[in-house]
C-alpha cells in the first residue's frame, strides 16, 4: 500500500511511504534535511511498522513539539489505520 502524508510543524512538507504486510518498503521525504531524512528512510526500510512507530513516536526537534521522525511515526499510524 502506498500512502502520502502531509506533515505539520516540520521542515519536511510531505512523506511518501509504502507498506506491505506490516513491513516498511520505502520512505521518501519532500523537503527537510535531505541527508538526515535519507538516512532515516534507509534505516527504517525493512522494519516492522510497529517497531518504527515505537522508536520514533515522540521524538522532538529542538523546542518544537514534533520532528520529522515523529511525523513519520504519525504517517505510519495513519497508513495502517486505513487498512
């Protein structure tokens, strides 16, 4: 399943992800810190959705209440809720 998530409160604007049978197949961030987000995308590819959510949910960026990793967790939660 492919899913597009519009982020809020971060430098990245959008996350495109693909999940199959509970496993993250691909992640692409639009905007944000390209090198860091490319690294996060590579690290989570092949991981179980639940594991990614549990590791990234609640991560903050400076004084912000969210971050790109936190937004990825939210995107995954939204994606699996549509199944």
